[in-house]
């Protein structure tokens, strides 16, 4: 990929997302879950569906979060945007327990970084949780937090596989953080499918709650 594009694109994204988001009103629901983990001296893993990626990168800017970006050319641009907004890109996929990116993410968590992951990324299927995020939680000992963003007025890019969403200027943006979900290595070995189904449901419920708050569901 062109080096100039790799330099300019993340900075352009940063300027555009700032221009939009600084006009918006943000309401956070469930932030006390993060504060409780901080008080306990623990790291955490935000788990968000892929269609929240662009807004979440801005919303959690300058937090030193380890964030996954794929090894593809598109992932290279996303990694640049993550860095431009003050977080740490981890290249690769969290789709399987043995992947290098999973090991790198676990190392970052053990070194004091909290993280943010998209368990249906980078290719989908949409809203279908892949097991890598559960293994990262089990291997690191960090709690998973369902994380979702909706705005009362937003663009939705229906041609993208994930239906990516970005708030419109002067909208009200809701950030909903669910209760911590703990995963052990032993449980992953004996009941991984049950854990996957349970945490996927928690993420979907959190997303539905957030959408209702934003007026997206009746």
C-alpha cells in the first residue's frame, strides 16, 4: 500500500471523526463497571460488534487500549487510525486461540493495557461471536465488558458486511457498557460453546438496550 496513503488516511480519519463527534452529546451508561475494575487494579476487555469500530476508536481515544486490526491492507489503515487516536494496534485476527494476535493481545493485557476487540470481525458473520475473544479473557484473567454505541441520528453503510454506523453531527450518542463476564481456562475447555452462546447473548442484549435508548427500537 502507498506510504503516503498510510500516512494521510489515518490523519484524515482523525480530523473527520473529531469534526463530527465534537458536535455530539455523549451519554455513557454502565461506566461504573469500568470504575469498579479500575479500583480492583484489573484490566478489562471491551467487546464491541464490528459496526461500532470507527466511533469506538474515537470514543476510547488516548486510553492506551490494545486494539485488534487485521493483517490486511484495510487493517493497515485501521492500525494507523488506532495509533493516531492514542491507542495500541495489535495486528492479526482473534478468531482462534492459537493465533499470534491472540498471544500478542494477552501479552498486552498482562503488561497493563486494557483492550477493545470486535469478536465478529474482521470478516463476519455479523453479530456472530468468534471464540478468540473468550480465549483472550481466559488466558489473561481479564473481564469481558459488552460495549455498544448507538446515536439517535446516524449514517449506516448498508453495503458494508457489518452495516457500519457513524453518528451524524449534533446527534446524541449513547455508549452502553454491560456487566463484566468472567471466563476461566477450565471453563473454556469444558463448556466453550455454552460460554460463547451466553456472552454472544449478553452482547446482543446490550446492543438492543443501547438501540432502545437511542430510539432505534420501539
